[in-house]
C-alpha cells in the first residue's frame, strides 16, 4: 500500500516537473515571438547539434525561425511540433527521438532557406499569399484584378516574370493563348532588330546616328554600382532594346532615363535562367536564343509601361512637369511646415523631383529593392502616373524633420544623395503603405472637410466610414451621413469652374463651391458604397 502511494507521489512530481518545464518553454517561445509579425505557420525547432563518437554532448538549445512546409495544417499540428521540441530538449539521451527531430528539422530548415534566399520582404513570402498566387496563376484564365490585388504587396521572386508579363498585358490572361502570343511577339522583336539595328550607319539618318551614339554612351552609366550591368554583353542587350524602342516610338524617341527603366525587366526575366546573387550572374551562361527572348520580353514590357506615360518623354516632358506640380501641392496639404520651409529657401520641386519621375526612383533606392517597388507600380496599372505623386510625397516626407533644419544648398545636396543605402524592405513598405493611406483616405477627406465644420460626432462617423476600405469615395460617406442634406443640388449657370476652386486657397473658397456640389450630386446618384477589391483600384470619379 505504501509502495503504491510512494509511486503515485513520484509520478505526480514527475508530471508536475514536466508541466513546469513545458510551461516555461512556452513562455520562452511567447517571449521570442512577442512584437514580431510572422507570416503563415511558424515552427520553432531546435537546431541540431553535430554528433561525435562519444555520443551527444549536452548544449544549450538554439531556436531557429522556420516556415512550415505544410501550410494547410492546423494549429494543433504546430502545438504538437513545439511540444515535440520540448520533449527532445528534456530527453536528449534518446537517440531515436533526436534522429526524428533531426529529420523534421532538416525539412523545415530547407523550406526556411528557400524563403530566405528569395531576398524578399516578409509580406511577399507569406505562405498563404504564395498559395493564393499559385491558385490564381494555375487557372485557365487569370483574373487580372485579383492578381493586381495580390501583386500590390509584393510578388514571390520565382513567380515575378510570369506575373509581370500578365500585369502589363504582354502575356494573354488565357493560358491556351499565352505560349503562341509570346512566340509571335518575340519573332516580331527580332524582325525589328534586324530591320532597324543590324544595319550599317550608311542606311541611318543623322538623327538616328546621333540617337544611337547617345544610347551607347548612356548604357555604361546604367546602374553603375551593380557590376552585372558593366558586362559588355549586358550593355549590348540594353542598346538593342533601347534603340529599337526609340525607332518604333518617334513621338518621344530616346530620352535619358529610359535606360534605367529597362533594368528591372532585364533582371527579372534573366532570373528565369540564372540563379544566386546578381553579382555572380554572367550573360555568357545563357544561350543566344534565350537572350533574344529575354530582350524581346524587356522590349514589350517597356513599351506597355510607357504607353501609359508617354507624355513624360515627349518634347519638354509635359507629363513630368504636371506631376511635379501635383507633388508640390500634395506636400503642401500634407506637411505645410516642410512645404513652407522649402518655399522660403527658394527650392523648387523640379530641381530634385524631375529625376524621380524620369527614372521612377531607380536611382534613389538600393537596386535590390527596385523589383519590390515595381511590383506595386505594375499592380497599379493605368493609374500608376497619378499614384506616383503619392509615393514620391511619402518618400520625400520620410525626411520631414531633417529637411526643416537645412538651408537651400544643404537641401539640394541632401536630396541629390538621399541616405537610403542601408534601406531594407521595411522602409520601402512604410513608404508604400503611407502613400496608399494618403491616396485613399486622408487626402480625399481633407478635400471635403475643407468646406465643412461638422459636429464632432458627425466628424467621427465620417472618419470611420472613410477609413473602411469598402467605401469607394468619402463623398459616399457624406451622402450616407444623416448630418448632411440629402436633396439633389442643381448647378446654376453662374457657377465658377471647379478647376479654379481646387487651386483657390480654402480661406477664399465659397462655403458651397461647385466642386463640392458635383461631389454631392454624384454621391446621391450612387446606390451605396462600391466594394473595393484591393489597393490597385483607383478612384477615377
């Protein structure tokens, strides 16, 4: 009887000790995870220690973040894995348990290495999002709006070539037609190269000779801090693409800066054939037929991109000048102290923002971040030129405090060489997220609230409605609020031009300007809020 009691007490103590160690391990795990945002399912596994002839040596356990290969598993599976790790820690004398732990750990580490080698931000390698990408791309017909919504937050690197071709409309969304369409486009590019580039100078006009000479001078200057672009074969490919594009687009021809716009496409399409870091790439490792296909893809994607912003590169570049003015007005509305300081110092936005619009920030951020930035660019589609204003405003105001401490000369030097050399994906994501918020919430609300002083409860209701992404326009929120009148507004013949009211300071604006009336009438004609499928949709009302 006493023996049974003693055995029972001993079992109870062992159980309590095991529970105590397990609870302590869980607390350590929670402390490790605290404050971190980890995508998908995450397992914390003990990193295996090497075996020696004398057996296992007791060492302090080291934990490593790993992405589970089985993303469809349940949270119970994850708990079991953690519990298994605890058992291994407490029972290191069991060779069988250690070997099983090693096997599972090896698989998990391989998955983690695969994710880390992608050199992408956390968001793009989220296992759940990767599954969504695979589902969208595997269908017979790709629904571009869904793909844009996913791509806005980043594309997994190995999927990026196909996704970019689809987003730009170069590859058909129907999978049955895709291969044939790409083959025809690549043959057409080769015909253009033979017709325009592979000819003697005697058959070129003086302007064409001058343009080709300028391209040959600019190609070695393209992304000078990346050694890959200094290879002669790479520069020759850039020259063929740029010259062929310029001849096929005589309205603009070649403009300095377009050479930078080819580089993201070249890197992305080369990644289908080359592995590892870009610093170890060599064009000589790729067959000439594949190089021709890569050049053709770059040419057509560049053409699709610039079709939506060709006035950025025509004579006097009116598109860039127009958007620089919009950038100046947006910065004034968002951060008036910075805007006033720059104006007091005599600094014009054209002095620094012209290059931003001309090269789409490629020269301003580390090159390894460019493809992630371009995921968002291409996801925006036709609305990209307007959204660039918000991205660049967010980019500029990253240094709001610093700029207000500088004089004219210091600001010019600072903005010419911004301190982005140590940027990571986190800083870039912050810029993009802030731009999205300003475009979809803050700025439209500011435009409308400039002409209203509503009661506090109505203002809070409006802010909550506008914050909800299911509301396609803050004007709908105002129309649905009982605080404001709901009868239609008729515009009289003497109403001023809305465009004039936009540029007029708010202190001089009419209490009920025609722009607001247009918004109200449009909102009243709308039957409820329009669902938004993602950040790529722009408000064209």
